[in-house]
């Protein structure tokens, strides 16, 4: 499946750069290619970079004459490196110029307003270690803080992410702007091209709190100047064109989950002003958020709402409240605003992500894919939970469903838990429907896309602020109500052939469900949390689960045990498939192993599939071959157990 991402509009609004992602089963890789489209659709899009490469992060120079991008390189016995490149636009046959070679990943690039420099965010590996490709030759790692590793990234304790600046013509080597044992993120140039704004946690106990501050630093280096009060999590800075304000995404991470908000800080030291609280929605959608985009006195941003992601704008001076600009039954996956043009990429339940300007669709890279398969449209419905709460859900009939026939039905549960299902193309659901299953998915309490109170409803009872049911409480009741309603309302659902599956928190809920009911004939718990006590100690985000639980596991382990599916493993009688990735750092593979060993010793029907070389994101960004194999394994497992 081909997808379009990362739209960036030229300063004059006439052209749009974007990235096309193409998976290859032959190469077992993803190709990323930068393309260019006319905003008025007057001619077909054209590629900027070569086919088969891995080029991303297109960024226009201030005069619109050049485009910067990042080319990721193949690993050479160690880390995968990257090149920061520029290419002239509008010059036939122009070849990219390599501005900087880097030994590790580059995650963001931005032109200075005067066009003389490029700033980028990159991981800086310790050369003493990574110059030795054999692990046995490397010195030991000295760890003094939490968050020393990261899923899909690996070790971070000796590869911290920092800011660098390089002349845009490549006439000098990149110079470090920040350093130290910290993780820097986000970057934005000041209008005078002299400073950079960025986010970082740099206080002494930064690993023990959720605070992330906003800083400003001279591009020549030196001590960063802190702008915030080491309380909330400030991220994604965006400097106003007049230099007087910085727009940010701000979240209170001290008692998760909380909605992320759009705020503005004055450079005169005035307190930050939150602009989006009246929405009571999350303004930093999972996987698709970017920094607020300035357009005159307006700020543009995306919002999660009832399974959709919409595009909003708000007056930066705190005037009229946020205004919905692009809504509808869809998920906006990226956007940009410049020169009077608003471009965005969007997907629906039946279409992959493509590029749009207003109502005009500028690309159709998924045309051949759509012509080759039967795509099934989801139907929205609601279910009434045990306490009267209305749960939003969707159902898909099997491809080619025949009237009067009932089909095995799969309940899918999303991860997070503070994420959402909804109106976007999801390959897994289409595969399941194409394999002859009816597909049900829902947003139980704890999901994003709704009020903050609904998202916080599954905090543990031990929480002093906003105590809730804990995981496996009202979320369980909501999901059971969804299945009750699906069985009652849709005559193609076979109530005697139900399956349940999910990954991460969805895997947790799958394990929890089969340990609390026998209504499902088969289940798949994937990359799951089965033992909360060990998850809080072993995960790459160890220490953060106390935000939900309300107490630390080192002070009171009982709430962690009480809400762990492994505690109720003796009650699991449902045939269970456990799928896990061997390099998963978010939910380590020991989580799957513990449940497998327990159920095998209890002589229950259980099987485990392990994917080598994959992390927590296997189903989304794992190797194309493994993703296909995984889909086939799940299909065959449920066919084996749900076939009539």
C-alpha cells in the first residue's frame, strides 16, 4: 500500500513537496521518495528524489528556490547514518547536494530564515563505542537515569539527541548547538536567524518527573536559556514571524492522560496563554501531530474528535475561540499552510492517505491498490454500556458477504490506551474482512478523541486526582456492551463464533477479557502487557505507569498485581495466540513469555509466535515481509478456531 505523508507548501503557495511511502516485499524495505505537486493541480506530480531511496523531511528554503531533505542510509556494520541534502527546484536535471553526512539518524531539519544555514536534530553516538562493530569490543554502558533506551531506536544513553547547525551550502562541518546527557526535541529558528527554540528536560531529576521545558539557545552554542517553569511538558515550538511569541504544544503529564493544548508564550516573560482549552479535545493526535503553524495572526493545528482528526485554527492573541476549518469523516495525517495555500494529507475508512488542497485531490498513488482489492466501508454504531455510557464503535461486514449468512466476528482493541480508532484506512481491518471475518472496533472509555474526563475514566482507584476504574474496569464493560450490540443489531454477526485481538494496551485488554469471560472462542494477545508490576520495571518508559496507577510500584505493588491479567491466568480457558517481537522495548518479550509459560504449565491451549529483529511497531512499521507473515498467522489462527 502506497501512502502520501509530510506535505510542505512553498513560500509562494504554488507548489507542495511531499513524501510517498512504498513498501517492497522483494527488498523487504520501505521506499521514501520526495515528490512535487502544483497546488492548483495544473500538471501531474513529479518526483524530486530517486526511486528506491529513503528520503523524507522535505523543507523549502525561504526563497523557495531549494528543497532540503534527509536521506537515510543503510547500516554499515553498525548504526544507520543519514545525509542532509538540498536540491534546486525548477532546474531540469538538478542533482542533490550533500550538505552534511551524519553517523546516526537525523530526525528533523529546518532552514534559517535568512537561508544561510540548516539546523537539524540528530542522535550523536559515542564514537569510542560505536566505532567498534562487535559488542564484545565495546566498553560498558554507565547508566544513572531512567529512559536510557527507546523502542525502535535502541540505546539512547550513549546516543543522545541534540541540535546541530550547518551552512546550507555545505561549506563547513555541522556544529553542535546543544549537548549533555539530555534528550532535545523540536526546533524552531528565531526570525533573525540567531537563535533556536527547542524542548528538553534538563533539571537534575528530569527522569523522575514528567516536566519538559522550553529553551532558547544561540546558534553558536552556550548555555540554553529556560523559558518555562519545569512543571508541564512543553514541546513542538514554533517561533512567530515577528519574533515576539513562541507557539507550543503543552501537556500536563503529571497525572496522565491529559489533553495536549496549543499555547503561546510571549518573549517578554508574560505567562503562557492556552488557546484551545474550550475544545476539550486532544490537540496532538498520536502519530500525526506537528508544531503549530503560523499564518499571520493565526495558528493551525490538528485535533482528535470522535474517531476523526480535523484541522483547526485559532487566533494567537487569544481572540475568538478555535475554528474548525477542515472536518468530515476522515483523518488528516499531515498539513501545511503557506502563501495562502492550505495543503493536507488525509485518509478515510476506504481510502489511503493522499494529498489535497481544499476539496481538490492532487494525488492518487493508491489507485492500482484499490482496483485490485475489494475495500469494505465501516459502519458507525453506538452501544450502551452497563452504566448507561454511550460507546462509539464501527463494524465491517466481510468482503462479499451474502444476505442471510452469519460470519465469524473479530473484536479489535486499540493500543494506548489514550489513542483512538475511527475514520482512517486500516490495513488490518481490510485484511480481516477480506479473509471472511466481520470486524468490530470501538473507542471505549480511556480513548482519546473525546472529553478529557472520558480519557481519564480508567485511571486506578488509588489516584488522588480523578480516580477511575483502572484498566479492565469500565473499558471492559464498554467493549462487552459493543459486542452485545453488534450481535443484536447486525444479522451477519455469528454470536457463537467470536474472536478478540489487540496489541499493546489492546493486548492487555485481550488477556484481561479472556481471563474474565469465556464468550470468545479464540483470542490473540499481541505485544501485550500481562504483568503490570514487571512492565513498570522493564519497559523503555519504566516509571510512567504510576501516572495511571496513582502509586509507585516500589511503594505499593498490590494495585499493579490486582490489575494484571497474569494474576487471573488460571481463569483463561480461551485458546490464546501470543504474538510478540523479540526487540520490543515498550512491552518486553518477557511479558509474552510469562503468560505463555503459565498457560502451558496449566495445560491450556496456547501458542506463541516470536518475530526476530522487530520492535513494538511491528504491525505498523515492521519489515514488509514480517507484516505479511503476521497477517497470515492471525488469519489462519482465527480460521482454525472460528470456522463453523
